[in-house]
């Protein structure tokens, strides 16, 4: 696991966007796994700016969802399909045909989970998967004590996650669904390059447990320690409880430029 400490969220977004740009230059039809929420927005803004300037050609890129609410009506503005189309697909100038995600409104949710897991494999696998982290250490919607071998499945959200997400539903927790479809931890670890971005002091405990704690299902993000090419990008606030912060800064500053992120 590589840990990169950046000054702030904007710098983190630019760094990850540059990694995506480098990937697209090598593999124009790369499958990019995207996350929702406020944390990855600087990535999407920076990447869209590169596309508009002509620095990046994303015309053949493919986009896939990390997770989706269960039961929201089609076209609901806070369904993750709507959010990804609005914040990623449209700003990059892509069509909806480039996008794939699980069907949160399916009558048979279990079958929809299995179908999405298979679709990711049939597409050649995810080349780069963006991740956020919850205050309790969850990635995707793999809540604490999720199986580290889990595949795409339905999960019940914890009360804390519903509280955290209420801000997207007019601060009304009653509007936040209780269930989601999420890529499992095993599915996430299939990605060739998972990149977790965390910003803000509120994520500092979760980051420290993820990076420096033991691999344990109580902190689902800690499973990234098992991946041969996982990157954790954190701002100074999110890095504030890392015991090895100085070491991480030193190793990144000495990293050869050709190695990339």
C-alpha cells in the first residue's frame, strides 16, 4: 500500500486525476470505477478540466458504479446512477452507453447483484477503482464486519452511515434508504489499481486504522493492505493521526517520477 499525503483536497483531486489521465493515455478504453459523495468531486472537476483543455482524451473511457441505493425510483436525483451521470459521465463528454451500474430497482435484487459482478468481469475487470472511506472505515457500502471475500451484494446501512448521508436528502434521515447494492470487498480487490482518497479531520481515525492497523473486517478499508497496488491519498487533516506520516512523506518525495501513482 502506498500512502501519499497532499496539502489539501484540491491537490489530492489533481493528483488522482493525473493518474487517471496517465491510465487513459496507455489504455484509452479503460474501465474506471467511480465513487460518489463529496470527497471525489475534486477528482472529477480536475479530470473534466483536462478533457476540456484537450490534455486528456476520455472519449473511449468506460465508467462503472461502486454502489447503488435499493428502492429509489428511476431517475431519483440522489440515486447513484443519476449522481454519476451528472458528476462524471456528462462532464467528461461521455454517453450513457459508456456507463454500467447495478439495478437498484430490480425485482430480484440478488440476481441484479450477481449480474453486475459478472458484468464487471465480462468487461475485462476494473482498471482503476476510486474509493472514499466512511468514518467507520467502510469502503463502498461494505459496513464493519463485512466479509473480506464478499462479492457484489445487498447490504443494510448502519444508522451512522444513514446519518452521514442525510445531507444529500435535505438532512432528512427518513428519506435515506436502508439498503444498498455494493461491490463487495473481494470485488473491489479485483480492481487493478484501487485508489482511496480521504480528506478532512473527520476521516483521520479511519485512515489510521486502515493504513497502520491490522487487516480486520471491523475496518473494511484495511483489506486494501492485501492488494499489490493500492494507493491511499490523504490531505494533511486526514493524515493527522498517522504515526508514520513522516515516513510516508519521505518515501513519496523520493519516488522516481517514471513510477507514477
